[in-house]
C-alpha cells in the first residue's frame, strides 16, 4: 500500500519532488526530470530493474545533481536514500 506522501519521492534517489512524479495513482508518469539524479519519471524508473540500474549508475558516478542549483547546502545522500519508497529500495541487483 502506498500513502500519499510517498508518491512525491523519486523512486531512484529519494528526492522529494515538487509534483507527483507518477501522478496520483502512481501509474501516470509526468515525464519530468528529477533535479537530483536526472531520471525521467516514466522512463528509466518504470520497473524495478531499471530503477536499480539507474540508481547504481548514479551512485557509482558520484551522485551528481542534474540541476546543481537545486542541491541544498545541507544535503545528505544517506537521508535522501532513506526516503526512497520501500518497494523500490532494494540495494543489490
Ligand atoms: Zn531522483
């Protein structure tokens, strides 16, 4: 079961997005780009394997921000990864 707050978080990196990345029913992707990991909602994050691959690549290449201006000064990777909705959180492939 998904609660509403969870719907705001990027499935890949856990960033809390301004809109609903996948819409109210979690099944209507906006095709917008996550300012943090750069995933396109509805493309690389459309299944668990894609999510895991994209996250792995993002972590391995130094967790660069797609929109560096959006990065908070006190940004914490660990805290953000913690926010990934449970069903997308698997760490290993
Ligand atoms: Zn993201």
